[in-house]
C-alpha cells in the first residue's frame, strides 16, 4: 500500500478540490449554511399558498408562483447547490400555524423554483411521506424511509434532494451529512490502490412491492461528470445483489473499497450533524452529498409521530448530475 503522490498519478486519479470538498469539523463551527426565513420571505410564501390552495400540486406552473422577497435567497441556494458546498438548511417555515397541506404546498412552491419534481417510486409519487409505516426493514422490498431503522450513508435519485420536517421523533432520527467529494479524497489518500475500484462496475439489487421479483443493474459508485465527481451509493443495494443467483460474487478489492468508503464517511471529522426542527427544509445536491439517518424512537400518539416530506428534483443544468438518476424512478428503469 502506498500513499505517495506518484502512486496516485500512476492510477490517473487525483484529489478533487472545490467548495464541495468540505469537512464537517469546519462547518460545525459556524452557521453560514443555515438560512433563516425572514418575515417578508415567510409572508410571501403564505400569500402564494393562499392563492394556490385547492389547485392540484402537479398543475401548478412555476410562472404562477413568482418570487419577489424570496428571489435573492432562492438564487443563492441554487448557486450553492449547483457550484458550492452542495447543501443548504432553510429554517423557519411556520408549520406550527399551518395545516400539513399548506406546509406541503409551500414546500412544493419552493421546489418548483429549484427544479422539476421527479417520481420517487413506481406509483409516480413526487412528494413522499417519510415516516414509520411499520414496514419490515429486513424485507428486501422495503425502502428504509418507511421504517425507523438506521439508514447509513447513501444517496438518493435526481439532482436535488429536499426534506421538510413537519414533526420530529421522541428521540433519535438525527440527520447527518458528509461530502462525498471529501470522502473520495480521503479514500484516495488512505488507500490509493482502492480508489480506482470505485469507478468500476458494481452489481446493485432493486426490488419494490409492485415488482414480481428483484432485479439487478450494473453501474459504478463513482464517475466523472461535467468535470466533477458524481457519487451514487446505496451499500445495502450492493450487498443484497449478492443474494441473486445471476450476480457474480464481489471481488476482494470491491469488498475492501465498499467497507473503506463506509468507514471513511462515518469519520466524525468528516461528517456534519444537523439538528432538524419542525419547519426546517434540508436541500442536498445528490451527486456530492451522502446523507444518513440514525434510528429513532417515536411517540405513542399518532398525531405527534415523526413526519418528513421528501422531494426529488431534476436540475439538468447541474452538469455533474446523472442523466439516468435525475429522471427519478419509473417502470422503464430503476434508480
């Protein structure tokens, strides 16, 4: 094993610089990544919600919900996602004095100014409830967001991932993010011999309740897109693929690279813990951020139970995005 620059050059791979290559230990010292909604910004959202209340969400055109007070902030968020650190936390949507429907509509309006909502499952749902449904996390057709089980670091589909917090759990359920660019750079520094493995094909498992049987697809974890690094990572999909009869066993190098990527992402100096309060909106650029949720204990009262809303947004001008993933999930292909 070698960690000298010559060994890295021999593999044709170099560390990636830029704003997206941040360290959690640095960002934890400040709150520059948090935008607190001002009174004029909140009033504008409430006014737009009142105007569109009763209109089916999918029929709302972005031109019907123009922004004025929020326009500068929206432009800054989008630029931060597109070319900056890759995430923003928007704080202060007054969900405590809104119905869940109005809060969802306000969130949808903001989403329309960031990208185009993409389907998140075979039902074509573009706004998805993130809450414990009692589904079995060990069932291979269960998507873990429907449970209270831990979800280790992973990515989703589309270009932008949005989460709106309506209600929090009794305990646990912490939101944790890490720069996948920094994780890759650290993998390259620690084990330059394994970094190239991430650019080679892995087999992935995919199964939803509407499918007659699980299928597999083939793609790398890391790829170069638009001059940047695109990371797509759902480790349990890769491991479950090993259960399928037509999938070859992972090589020792693949197993080592997978384990190193997970261990590196879980390095406390790299990740950032994010307090998630009711009314918070987390916006992530999927290609450069891995996200995680710890296990949680929920309230007995159904009205108080943890409830988030998720948006997947397609943004074709994000040149380090993935054409297959940005379209979301459809019957023509899994993502």
